[in-house]
C-alpha cells in the first residue's frame, strides 16, 4: 500500500517552500461516530475538533514532535504542517493508526477539549468591523 492510500482520508501536500501539510475536510465525515459520542460537549468533527484530538495524541504518544508540528485548522478543515517532512510523516502514520484503533482513539478523545462556541458578542464585533462601526 502506498503512503497516500495508507493515510487516506487525510491528504498529503508538499509545498514550494519545502514545507509539507496534511489536511482533512470535515465534509469527509471520517470518524463521525466518534465525534457523535461527545455531541453534548459540542464536538461535531470540525477542523478544530480534529486539532484538539491530534494535540492530545501528540502530547501523550509523540511528545518529541511537539515543536516540529504546527496546526492551521479551520472549522471545515483540519490542517497540520511542518518543515520537517519526516516528522509529519511519522505523525500522520501513527495518528491514522490510532484513529483506526477504536479503543485507543476513544481514550485519547476523552481528553480532547471542544472549540469554544461563537458568542453573540463575537458576531456583533465581526459585523461592526465589517460595517466600519467599531465602537471602541
């Protein structure tokens, strides 16, 4: 099995600047049942939810990669990147393996922290800035 098939549904990308990234779009619905177990905690399988899961995984299973890997997730996309190709390959292979081990990933997920919900004040602040009505 080739590398890209091994990490699917995650996608690997090499960038012109020498960095590499791995993405997963929330629309893929990968591990939907896992996130449903903590729906009451506001987990929906967003990019931020995946980032929280991956962060716990790195802290507990691959702490040596903590400084080599960065995140740039969005609500609709999980994104992890690095300038260290080998570190990111190690991470995504191990993380995908953990995702396929229901007992392990459920245990790790039990310590993930959900994204903070958007508040009415957040929305008002963004709208004010867009409309040029900054009340500060």
